[in-house]
């Protein structure tokens, strides 16, 4: 990424945007690391029938 901490308002800097959907795996990994559930559960991340499905919507 092109950015400069000394010039945070630089007009040509890159801007990183993370949607909630893309943030979820990071949150789950952090919670597993802190012991909220077994890390082995992450293997089934976003799979049908897992504790952490891809979406609440049916496709």
C-alpha cells in the first residue's frame, strides 16, 4: 500500500476498506485464539452446517 504515516492526508495514498463480510474470519480467528472455541472449528469456516456459515441467506 502506498501511504506515509507522516502525511496521513496525502491525496495519492491508498485507502484500505474491509467489509463486514471480509472481517468475520479475522474476528473468528481472534476469538479462537483467545479460547472462546476450539481452533479446529475454523477448518469449517463458511461451510454449510458449520458454526460459522458463509451467510445467513440461503443461496
